[in-house]
C-alpha cells in the first residue's frame, strides 16, 4: 500500500479504487449472459459510484457521519479460489469474483483507516469498509442459496 503524506492523497487513492470498482462491475455486468446477474453487477457499479461521490464530498467539505451497524460475514470467500474473468463465466464463477473483489475492498478501507489519525476520516473509511462488507455478504448469501444448496 502507498505511503500517504496528506489526507487528500488518501482520499484520491480511495476515489481511484472506487472508480476501478465501478469499471470492474460494469465490465463484469456486460459479460454476463444472465440478465438478472447483469443487472446485479450494474447495481453494484452504481453503489460504487455513490461511494466515490461520498469520498469526493468528504474531500470537499471534511464532514462525515458513521453508522455502528455490524455486518455478518459468512466467510465463504475465504474458501474459494481467485478466478479469471471471461465472457463465458458461470454464475458461480461471477459470484466468486465479486466476493473476492468486495473482500479486497473491505481490506483496503480497513487499512486506509489505520493510516490516518483524523477521527472523521478514520470513521469514514471504517464505514466504507462496512459497506463493502455488506456487498460481500450479499454475494455470499446468493452463493449459499444458489450454488451450495444446489450441490
């Protein structure tokens, strides 16, 4: 991870990560043959756009509110392999890719929160980590319901 010397550098890094997530989910959605899954990935891209906007607002206004909500972790993503993205990938494979992506985003925001001593910024990164954890949980539940229960 980069060494940051200013809060703006941290926020710029996080905004770049969110843009990469937007691009990733749009690309993944476009590769899906299943229309329902395509719309799920486009919806996730829209959520990542909101995260980026939230970071931009924090950068501009230096304000933040934190939710104390706890998010469950089924840990399914801990037991699946990293997978190459292809247009022919199965629903199961797409879910694995998404779980791993959200897990990585959670770790990123947790690490960024540790890189700042500013309480508001620390809380904002922890809140974003929490959002990514929600996304991962959504994919894990989908995986549990439609992949694990079918086997």
